C-alpha cells in the first residue's frame, strides 16, 4: 500500500483506529472516505461522504475479513480491478 508520500493510483482500503473501514481515493493524499464506522469500537465519525484527516500510525491495510466485520458488501470493489486495489487476503 502506498501511503507514504504520494496518493494511490487506485482506490485502496484501510482500517483507521481499528474502528473505521475507509478508502483512500487517488488524488486525496490527506483524507479518507469512511465506508463504515463502528461506534461499539469507539468511532465518533459518520459513515458515507465524510472525509477525515489520517494519522498514518493508526492506519493499516484492510483485509477481506474487515469487510465482513464492518458489514460492507465487497463484490463490486473486487470485480472492478481497474479502479480498486482490493485486499487479496
């Protein structure tokens, strides 16, 4: 995952603070779009079009299990390999 100094070429998926499943959109280096947030796990951000600043030390690449945990349907992301870098594990 390319989160160091440049924006990703494809949309990538990450978990932030272990309570938000987000996507990093090309061209948006300092923000992430929240796909799903868990209040039970401590999230205070809303789902949807809300963008949040990222602290990279609290961010990790998302896994397939994260999509199940956060109850996000992944089929469309998996099939569109031109635009999305979907987790393989």
